[in-house]
C-alpha cells in the first residue's frame, strides 16, 4: 500500500503539471528563454510522473499476484475441507 507521503508526492507532481500547462498558455512565442525554461520544467515533471506511474504499476502487479495467491490458498483450503467431510 502506498504511503501518504508517496500519494502527496504524486498529487504535487500533478499540481505542478497543471501550473506548467497554465504557464505555457501565457508564454509568448517570441520569448525563447521562457519557452526553453518551460520545456525543461515540463520534461523534468514528465520524467517524475513516469517514475511515479512505474511505481504504481509495480504495486498493482504485486497486489494482483497477492490476490491470485490468496484465491489459490482459499480454493485449496475448500478442497481439503470437502474431502475431510466426505
């Protein structure tokens, strides 16, 4: 399960992305320095979001494996219980 700190970091990245998108709408085409800085900030945020997505995907895979294992354990327990009462 993701910690509250990890969730907060993900939310902060999404807020940062929203601010960057808003900033992109205000930058003039002729302001090359601002555009370069904005591109750099967007790329940094994109990489951080990709890393966060990979971590969430890994946690989802782990949860899926656990769910499968629990289901197999329960099925096995039911089979053994049924044989014992026959």
